[in-house]
C-alpha cells in the first residue's frame, strides 16, 4: 500500500499545482475574456472540478494510510 499512497499523494500535489498555475493564467487573461463568456465559465468549472478531484484523492490516500484494508473491504 505504501507505493500506492505515495503515488496518490504525489498526484494530488501535482493536480493542486496545476490548478494553481491554471488559476494564475486565468487571472492574467481576465482582460481578454469577459466575465460571462462560455470559455471563462468552462475554465472555472474545470478548475473547480480539478480541485474537488484533488481533495478526493487526498482523502482516499489518507483513508488508505489509516486503514490499508479499506481498498479490499470497501470502507
């Protein structure tokens, strides 16, 4: 379970970094994209979904760390 947990943590951190970078890019393009444009709405939705996925992966990794058999038992 150790390598799986480490991999999940690394992936979670990478996703968080990607979200932060994407948010910075989005902030820099505010002048180019209007507040209600479809592109901006889609980008914001995507960033929100990535952030939620990252948190879920982190929670999953923490659950596996506390209880490695959770993967087999479904808890």
